[in-house]
C-alpha cells in the first residue's frame, strides 16, 4: 500500500438458571486483578503452521482523575501532563514547528480542586500506556517481526482527551520517537468521531434503543430482588456523603476507585468494607446488564461489527495497515468482551487491552484463525471448541448475534488516505 492505504477506524437471551447473587462475581481469573492497572503480560506464542497477518488492539485509557466528585472529597489534584497545540494543514506529513502552544487549566476552577479537569489522564496513566506499547513492541516488533514502523499502523480514538493522550503513550512505547536529522517532526494522524456519534463505547444518544434494553434488564425479577436488597445500603451512603438519591452505583465505584488507586482517605464514616461492597454492587449490576444480548448488541455491537468487517476485508485482499489501534474506555472493553461471550464480571482496569489477531494457514491460503487476547493472555471463547485459535468462520458465527444487522448502513466507516 505504498500509494494508498485504507484506514479503518472505524430475543433478549438470558441464561439465569440459578438464583442470582453477589457470589456470581467470583471467577477464576487468568490474571491478578487490580482496577488500578492491567498487568503487563507478554504472550508471543506461535501458532504452528500459521503466520500472523493482521492485528487490532483495543484499549482502555490509563489512570485518571475522577469523573464523579463526592461532596465530601476535598482532595487537591495537580496535573503535570499537559497538551501542546499547534495549527496544522490537513495533508501535512511532516512539519517544522515555529511556535507551539500549551493548554493549562486554571487553578481551583475545575470540578476537582487543583489544576486537573474531570477525567484527566494522569502521568501514571500515560506511563501505563507507554508500558503497554513497549510490551506490544516486544510481541509484534521484536518477536513476531510483524510490524516495522509507524507506517504499518493506523489509530482511532474517542474524542476525549484521556483516550487521545493514551493513544500517544501507546505509540511512544510501540515505536519510540527518534531524533530528527532534518528539523522536521513527523505527523501521525489519530482519527476520531464526535462523541454523540461515536459507536466505540456504549452510547445511548447514538442508539436510544440501548437505553431501552438496559431499562428492560432492570425490570427482571432477579435484578429487582438484588437491588432491593441493596436499597438500605444506598440510602446509608447518600446520607453519609450528602448525595442525591439519584446517584448511580457506577458513579460511586468511579469516585472510590480513584480514591483507592491514589491512596486518598475515604470520607468520614466510610469503611473499607463499605467501599468493597460498593465495588461489588457496581460490578454485579454491569455484569447483569452485559448478560443481555440486546444490551450488548445495541451498546457495542456496531463497533464489534467494524472489527469483524475489517478482518473479513483483510482476508479478501483489501489494502490496509496490518496493525490498528483503537483507544477507548471501560465501556468499550467490557461490552466488547461480552460480545465475544467472554466478559469476566470484573470492571476493566486502567490500560486494559484486547488484541484480535488474524492468522493464516501456511499451506491452505483460505484457512484463517482468530486469537483473542485479553490483558495479553489468549482467551478460549466458549463457541470455539476449546481452542485458543478460533476458526474464522466459527468466530464470525459466534459473535454474529451481537452485531446489529443494519450496522453497515449506519456505522461502518472507511477512511481513505491518498499519500
């Protein structure tokens, strides 16, 4: 693809055979779980008789400040990770920067006290993605010798500062920048979609049917029973923390996970056991929702469809970069794994990552297999007959119930770049 390259960036079935309780959150995890950061795992196992041809890596941003601030939280945040700005022409591939601007947030004028805006990527979060990119470099550059430079990649991110910055950290680890010999700075495109129209995470504005599916899940007896059992605890929390009665469990999880990850003392009256129960309830709630085919299909199905379509097009000879990066959120990773019937019931940690690897048989050119790696570890999907390397047709059949039939007409996005 020297002259041009195609850049992709782009029934309600429940199985509830037993009484649902919080004990269902106990799983046998393939990695040491911590919300504060995904593990750094390298798995570069070769598939005998096959060659790696195409990879799509989907990530959650790194560590960040809170997006939901408790009234009782008086912590002060100082953020040193900032953004340089410079006007540019759309078609430029190199630039000489005569002047750059730095974006700074005014002290104590944001949601959080200090200089950080809500949900801002921290230095730790950026370094988590540099480390992730470095690990992936060891796999796909050093071991597989699959990609060689930034010419082999394309990047898509949600239009949110923390995901855009995480993508930059990822790339810095994958291909560390080198000193320019001619004074020019290379320009690397990151493609995005305005938030209201982005299908890379659960988006009730883009698909109102998703909201209906979630509400329907909340009407099921098992859900009502479980949440009724937590109503007194929620009332206790709202009183202790002076919160609105409409506060959501995921908002509480967000606030307390950030405090936990940054060793910020909990507000008066809040114990470790109470915080652990908040995490348990929020995890249970999302796990329950993601057990609905309809919630997953309308929440992330069109994006899953894009990933599958990219694989299909690659096998049909469409010219595109062999390595695609998608920088997203927890609401990308969790539902995506659910669309693979492999969500483990735990909130995706910071810098979580899913890799979709496409392998081709060395002897039979039309025989392909897909390997799904979660946090760097190959995952055996339940519809793949116990094999890590899943036959492509079997993989497509397994995920098809989670892909809206109309997504091709609404969401599928080709971006053609003529070099």
